[in-house]
C-alpha cells in the first residue's frame, strides 16, 4: 500500500470515529456552544460601546449651560415651579403609575416630587400639571442620556416617536391610551408647553439635541376616546 493510500485510509478512519463522537458530545450542548455565537450581533455591540464612549465624553452641565445659565436655571422648564409650591401627597406613586411607549421600547414608573432631581429615580410627573385620564395637560419629563438602551426607563429614543404612535399610562385599576399628535422642539425656557389646555393631553419632555441640554424635545399626545378605565 503506497503512502497516499495510507493517508487516505487514516483520514477516513479518523472521520468515522470523530463523526459520532461529535454528534454525541457537541449536539446535546448546541445551545451552550453555538447559540451564543449565532445570537452575537456585532452591530448592536458596536452601538452599545459607542453609547458608553459618548457617555464618558458628554460635557458636564457646567459646560453645556455655562455658569450664567446655571445661576439662572429657574428660567428653564424644569425649574419653573414656584418655590412656595407644596406637594401634599404623591397620588401617582400610590397608584403605582407607569408609562409605556412600545414603538420605541420605553417603559418605566412615574415618580413625584418638586425638584428635577426626581428624574434620577425615573420619569417625573411635573407637579403642577394634570393627571392621567383627566382633562388638562399631564406632563412627564425624563432624562435623555442618564440611562441608555437597552434600559427602558429613559427618553433616549424619544426623538424616534412618530405621529400616530401610542403612549400608554397604567395605574391600579386604570389604563389610558394617548395617540401622538405632535412632535416639536422648543427652547429650554418655553414654559408655554406646560399650559393647562382644555383638552385631554399628555406632554413628554426631554433634552435635545442628544448629549446636550440646549433645547427641549416635546411630544404631545391626545387621549384616545376608546381608552380603558375599569
């Protein structure tokens, strides 16, 4: 038997031995060994790394606003609450109120307080605004880049909301659906968006452009006539 025949025979024998061995060892552990490789999304991984880098590079509030603006921060939407205002009770928190925007994978609890630092806990119900399902302007403000996707309790992707999207508000015994009717950008001290309108609306507010505190992105929704209230 020549050398080539020996090599070929040896190769065949190895293949015959390894084939069933691989079947019984690798196949039962397929999900553990191959699954993670198949589920690996290089685009998403690169995106998440980019988000983390930009977060580290984002300018401080002092650099974004300037010292003069910080000293006069009461002119901004978030700081426009009268200093004498008193929050008697946290009704929305007692009702475990939350907000959801499925189109951009946003979901989280709504907290109450008289200071913008309330946003550090989640979405903030602007205290002098209305309540969900009631006539008036229900205002919810949230951070833009304090948290990043895939976290859901952030308004990072709020700019992707489109007219016609649904905004859902849940609380004990009630569920309200608002339909987005308007998206706009206003100056950070434009408190006209806080007005108590005569309709049933929700107003969502966050910072824009991304990674800055220069202006405010505003999403307006009107209560769906077919809302559920049980």
